[in-house]
C-alpha cells in the first residue's frame, strides 16, 4: 500500500489517525509533494527535531503553508532573538504565576455556563469554550471586554484554511492586518495615559526601554491573541468529546476528580489540538537513509508522535490513568508552548464545572462541526444535552 | 561572560560560556550539552532540567520558589542540592559555577 497524506484534506481532519499510523509504519519520512514538506510522524523523530534547534530552525516560519504579512514572533525566531523575546514573558506563564487566575477563570466559566443549566442543553464550544480562553487572554493582555468577540472572529479567520492551500488565504491575510490595525489603535489610545499592569502595558514599556522593536510588540500581541484563544478552546471541546466517547473513563473520573489533571494530559496526548508545526533545515541531517539539506522544510505531526506504539504502550487507547508527562501536544524544548500552564488551568476549571453541573452530558454527534486547518484540530460546535438543574454556585 | 561547568552523571565535564540572564537550562541547551532536556521550554512545568548545585554555588543562589519545589517532587534521584535549571539564572557572580546532572530526567508515564 502506498501512503497518501494531505494535511489540508477535510476527510483527513475528521480522522487523521489511521493515516498517521500508516505514515509511522510505512513512510516515517514522507514527502508531501504539493506542499514541498517532509513529514515526520514518529515520536523519536519529532522529539529529536524539537530538541535539535540548530538543525531544525524556526526563523523561516512554523506554518505548513507560506505565511504572509507576519511580524517577528517568539515562535518564528531562533536564538538569540528567540531567547530575548521568550524571557520577556516566561516568568509570567509558570504554573505558580498563573495560579492566582483560578478564581477569575472559575467566575467566567460559571457566568457562561449558568444560563444554560436549567435548559439541559448547550453548545460546549459556541456557548462556552470559544469564549472562556478569549476572555482570560483579553483580560491578561488588557483588551477591553467589548472587543473580545471581534478579536476572536479575526483570530479564527487567521487559522481557517480551505482544501489544497499552499499559502495563507486572503481572508487570513485580511484578518491579520485587521488585528495589527487594532493593536496599533489600542496602543495609540493608551500611549498618553498612565501605564497599566497588563501584557500590553508590559510590551509597551519594553519597547520604550529598547528591549523590543515596534514590530516585535505587534508580533507578540498577534501570537498571544491567537495562541491564547484557539487551542484551549479546542482542547476543552476534545476533552468533552473523548469523555463522551469513553463512558468508562468518564466514570473513573467522576469517581475520583483528583484524576482530572491526568485526564487532561491523556487528552492532550491522544487528541491534542495542535496537530503539527513546521521547521526549516539549517544544516545537513540524515533521516531514514536520506540527507535533508539546508532550506528543506519538515513538519512534525505531534499527535501522531503521541500515538506512536514505539514510545507508548497501547498508544491508541484512551486511558486517563496513564498520566503521560512527555507527550508533544505542547511541542517541546525551547519553543514549547509558553501558555501551557494557563491552558492546563483553564481546562481544569472548565472540566470541573462541566462535570459538576452536567455530569451526565451526552454529545449530539449529528451536531458536531469541525474547523479546518492543518495546524489545529477540533470542533466549532459540540452540542450537549444533560439533566437540567438549578446550577448551584459553589464558593471555591 | 560567565563560565559554567556542567558535569554529566558519568563524569564528563563541559565548560561553556553562558550569557548573563540565561538560565542554567538554556546554558546547556544552547551549548548542546547533553543531560538536560527542558521539555517545557522553561516555564517550570516538567522537571526535565533537574540538576544539582552544591556548596558555595548553592549559597549564592536565591532559594527555590514554592513552584519550583512543587515541580521538583516529580524529579527522580532528587537530593538536597536539587534545582530546576530553568529557574536558576546565570549572573556574573556565578562565573565558575559547577552544575552536576542526574543520570536520568523524569520523563515518561507515571
């Protein structure tokens, strides 16, 4: 059998896992001709590419397609620029630093969930998970609350892809420019006023001190807006879906909610939202009998790596008792997801409240809708039904 | 520029230059010293930059935060001198520091 893999194919987005397995077994270094990219699918290869940052570089972009209208970002840069950019924020995104947000996250989660509890139905994404991470990142950044929906529409458009795309589509370019215009407007408004203690304020101060160029400030706001939004939304949807599909695992969790962090890690491993990221080869490297040359593009299929039976036992089994610590759902190494601790906190609070308020939820599978992107896999609609209640608000 | 000596569990020594402001984890990764993984990229979330800093060098460091201590619970082969490399910032005052690396970093399943 000849393996065929197209990261933009909508049927593949529905269930990429069989083709990932075929890639791992039959073509661990696969060339996706239309996109001119080598595809890595095994854990050992993805892990190596993540760690060897001199051979597999970020400076020429990390999207599979050709990005446009980009500003320099912490993601699409290499040391020493990367190190300088990452240091500005890394202390603000440790588990200890984000922990004080737990009550804010819970209050927002309850504001969003409570109106639906008496009805016995809601859309986990549209009514809840699409809004929660955006509300939190907007609060951290310092964007006005009334701008949240607008910013979220633009960040959704930045990621949305049609089939057989080899470069960033016009709607994504337009949304990118709208975001930059918005950031400029916001910073112009704030420039004359007293400094505020939020990420916009922090970045504006860093520019004033000469630590960042203006373009780097725009790039940082862009990546924080997008990364802080889309993937956590999809993670909450994917956890909900997997617990629906695996009632035995939901029963285990309801019986012992202390297993929730492990259930989140297992969902990240088994069905994490970030499917892949690309690199550019910086120096000759041998892989599977072939020499990759400087300028060659590779992409790492993180969730295929996470399901590699060469690394995990019964890798294609969803088991919340596993508690994997080395999955690649957040990437790994120098460019590992800056917001991972925040995503874990948001997912934990979201699932605590969902499982407390609607422990018997059932996903209406006919109503599931998926977003289409080679980079992010998850739903745009996850309608659920459950036994209605009064939704008592517990004080934490 | 401060020099830091990383000593692998097997005894191999690597003396490298580390820019002030970089962490002990970054000093090893950027210089391609083996023994530290740094899976989470320095947000104190994985304990795969576990190392030992002893004696006078330990005395010159600020004490680990509660977050670092909590994450060190995950480290295998933990000792009194255990630190997470991502939470120790290299300064000029640490020129000559010796960092010992464990044989294994905590990675895998529980």
